[in-house]
């Protein structure tokens, strides 16, 4: 163990090696977390993605440990270790380029194996090179056979501590504040810089190698693709957020909130002018059916919305003069609802503190074409609709189940709009959650759910109906599909009622353009039978939704991508990304 060929740390102190192994440990887990965002742009954020990243990371660690130990024995030189760390940083910079394999591998191998193969292709090289660092440092620091145990323990302890720090820093600060791509650059830059420092000190004669490695990032910085009509782009702890404005042929200007590539809100900019019932008919916005279960059209009643998104539902409900409290887990989503979608409610925390929003930092909030439209409509018409609006309510930044658990006063409605098609929060689709919601409703209250799936022949849809039936009863469920094909993935609106209630034929009074018979006929064609024998009753203990829903989520993602790729006039030119 005392060979002098390695000059293990002759030029660089042993303490530097311990710093290096801590940083490499941090970067391994940081890349794993970032990988869920990179792979998730195509595969979503299901268990498949986490399983792929976890398994690939462990495979890379195993390979890296084995190969690193052999290389360290053959070339026990400090400069080789530093070069490997630099190469790991350089290969991390190639990650954005390698994302081109996501779609082909999915088409070739399918969802589960495609996600694993994608993670392997994109992250194998940097993760394996990083794993080689620990056995290399052990080889360089171990002075005697008797000291190998303590040296190994110290190295792996520091590497693990670094991994803990990497997870926390990337998850809680870097991704929400800087974004995925910038976080990748920082991780890669730290590795290249640390390796370059050690390489320079340990082997000044290899300047040419250093310069060559430093030039690697030049080819690895492709411009981030932008989406046509993009008004704003940022990332939060919960996903990639984009606000897009499009002129939809035949339908006018729409603003869309995209979360992880999936449209969560698609709101017409003339929503202030259309009035009650119009979007219900023109856009099949069947959540607006909620007031029509009541003779008073919900005036003066109280409701809770779980999942604010762009705030379209509260804006529509302002025409019905109900008092709404929204609950949204992501404060950045609430900010975008205020800035770009006209949501008027205050943003609050569970303890009552208000979250201030500086709207001036959000550019291009106003729409010139929309302002021209409003001018043509006339101020009198606009004032008439403003006068008809109910209170704007407020939004609480909290998990929806936690919020309901902490409430004692019953409400008339609970609207669950947190199923974002990509994933369903597992704790918001169980029998225990629906029992909690039922306890928080008045005797004539109802629970409305915005769900994406297949109306027929779908395990998750069947399971949702069976679970609701177990809580509310079969004769208390009403559901309507928005698509034309029963077998297609589409939006399904489900109403679970405390008591039997029928929809009222008040369509003309709602101010819509269609007649009562037309809308009633349309709804009768689209009503979904909630009586199911397939699926399971979902509980907190037995919840197979993530895996069962993965293929449906991917199909919906593809539909969204196809929709966004359609030709349409874009009102604004995309500018440099704002954060």
C-alpha cells in the first residue's frame, strides 16, 4: 500500500480529496433529482420515472465503484481522479442534448422500459464517472492496510452527507429558484471547476488536457426551446410552469397555464364579457354545471376549490355570487393566476398572513388585441358584467387534504381540481379523503371532481367511481364526458351529491347562447354511467393509481403536444425567459 507511484496526495492535501468526494456525493443525488425533471418532460412524474432514476442511479454506482477501484489500482495518480471528475462535469452538460432520445425510446420500448432506457442513456456517463471517485479517493488516502477500514468509512460517510445536502439544496432551492437547466449547469460547473483546480495543482504539465476538457461545454449549451406565444416561464418545487397565449382559430384569444408540459388552464380572454353559462356551452366547461343543482343558482353559498391552477373556475363562479375559498399548494401557481389570468383573490398562508405579489415583475400581462375587443364591446356592457360578479374570495397556500382536516364549518361545495392528468395526488383520491370531504359538506352539498381519463374500459376511472360509490352511494353520482369518443382520454366531470338532486332547466336564464333543449340533449348524450364492476376501492393503504394511470397520462401528454403544435396566430413574440 506504500507505493510511491501514485504520489497520492503529494501535491494536493488529503483534505482536498475529502472535499472532492463530498461534492461528488452531492452531485450524484442532485443529478438523480434533476433527472426526474429531465425525464419527466416526456414521461411525466409518475412512479415509472422515479423507479427509472433510482434503478439507473444504483446501477451506475455499482459500475462506477467496480471500475473506479480497478482504475485506481492501475493508475493510482491524483491527476487521473481529477480528470475523471472534470469529465463527469462535462458529460453532465450533455444532458440537454441527449433528451432527444426520450420520444424514440418510448416509441420503441414502451412506457416503463422507455423511461429506464432514457435515464440510462442520458445519465449513465456522469453518474458512473462520479461513482468512480469514492474508491479512487480511498486508494489515494489509504497509507497502510490497517487504515483501509477507517479511510473507507470516512470517504463513504462524507459522500453520503454530501448526497443528503445535494438532495436538499437542489430540491428546496435550486430547482424552484433557478430552474432545471441552470441547476444542471451549476452542478457541472462545480465538478469541472473542482477537478480543474486539483488537476492544475497536481499535474501542471497537463495544461493541454485541462484546456481540452474546459472546451467541452462549448458544444453542450443548446438554446432552450421556447413555446410560441410564451408570456412567462419559471419553475417551482412542483413543476415547470409556462403561461402561453394563443389565438385559437374560430374561438379567439386564449391564455393557457402549462404545468410540466400539460395544459392545466385554457381560459378565453373575453371571459369578462361572455357571462354565466356561455363557457359551459361553448367550451363544454361542465364544472359550471355545479350551480344548476340549486334553485338559487348557488347565490350566497360557500365553497372550497382544491387546486387553483389559473383561477378560471373562481372567475366563472363570480357570475353566480357564491363565496369561494381556493386551496393551492404551489404559491407560484397562485401568483400566475393573479398576474396573467385575472384572478382577484388575495393569496394567504394557513396562519392568515398575506403573500404580496408584485405584478410589475410579470411582463406582457395585458393583451393589446383583448383591449381592442373590450373597447369595441363598450364600457357599459363591461360594467354590467362587473356589477353581476360575486366576491373574488381568496386562495390559501396549503395541501388540500390538510386544509379540509383543519376546517370545522361545513361548506356547500367542494371542487377537486387537483388531478393534473400527469399525476393524481394519491392522498386526494382515496376512500378516506372522500369521507373527509363528505363530512365537510352541508346536508345538500356536493363534491365536484375534474378528472382526466377514459369514460369506459379504464381501471382508474372504474376505481374512482367505485370509491365514490362506497362513500356517497351509487344513486348520488352524476358524471359527464367532454369528448366525442367514449374510448378516448378526455376530461370527465363527476358530481357526488349528499342527497339526490337533479339539474335544473335554467339554461336560458344563465345567459348562454344555446337553448335549454339543446344543452339538455347534449348533456344526455354525454352522461357517463357511474355503475362499475371493474377497478378497486382506493384506500390510503391500497392505492395503485400511479402505475395504473401512467399510460393514460402519457397519451394525454401527447394530445396536449399535438394541440400546441397546431397552427394558430400568436399574438406576442416569445422573448428571453423570465424567472
